[in-house]
């Protein structure tokens, strides 16, 4: 009986060793290897670029089964930075991010759909300015592997476009500025 139990345990272990499992990663914001950037048209003549400097999050990723992956991110809305102090003050006001009422924005994925060649559509709930809406991030796997400090990392980039009015941002910047593009780049450290 003991031999049979050991054999079953060994067989089960071998079967599990052949399967890939999702690994959990912490987004590396402390090492400055993750960015949440945005751009919006200025009057249709140029792009205004900015970023959110404070955020954290995690993701789970399995290259063999990307549809089982997930991601969660929380960012501090008052960390908005557009390289102009008065504009940043305006972006924090009730006209835009209303940071006094909504100090954080969150994203939590609900599904990941591989689209081929290392890309996927990540659908999730974005809560911004007190409004929660589903959004789709077009994501691309950049790579994974060991780092020089004994850790293991994986990196992704993603983009999505948000309509300002969908998130109750009432400031009208004109017809060329009704939406904002988010450009996200993250590197995670396996936990």
C-alpha cells in the first residue's frame, strides 16, 4: 500500500512538473521600470504629454496560458505630471481628475484574450473620477528572464484610448481633445 501511494505521488509530481503555472509579479515602480503615460491633443496642433508618477500593482502571467493572466493597478491621481505646475494644478481640480474627491484610480482585469504574436486584449474595469467603465488595453509581451540581482522579470506594454466624458470629465477642450491615449509600460518582479 505504501509503495502504491508513493508511486501515485511521484506520478502526480511528474505530471505537475510538466505543466506551466501562472507566476505572480509585483510591478517594479521603485526601480523606475514602469510607466503610466498619457497624451492628448492640444487644439489639434500638437500633443500634450504627461504621466502619473505614483502607482503600484501586480500581475499574474503564464506564457503557456496567457488567457489565465490577470492584472491590478492602483494609481494616485494627484501624482499627475505634465511638466507645467499650473497645468498640473488644473488637472488635479474638479475640471479633470478631482483628486480631492477621488485620490486613486484603479484597473482590475476581467479577461485576457490572446490576439497572436505575443499580443492580447486585456479587458478590465477602470475606475477614474468616481466612474467605473470597462476598457480594453491592447497589450504586447516584451519578454521575460533572469535579472542580474537573482530575480526573474517579465515586461509588457499596452495602450488604450479613453473618452473624457465617459469618466465624467466635463472640461471641454474642443473637438480635437475629446479623448486621451494611455501608454503603459510595466516590468514586474516575480514573487
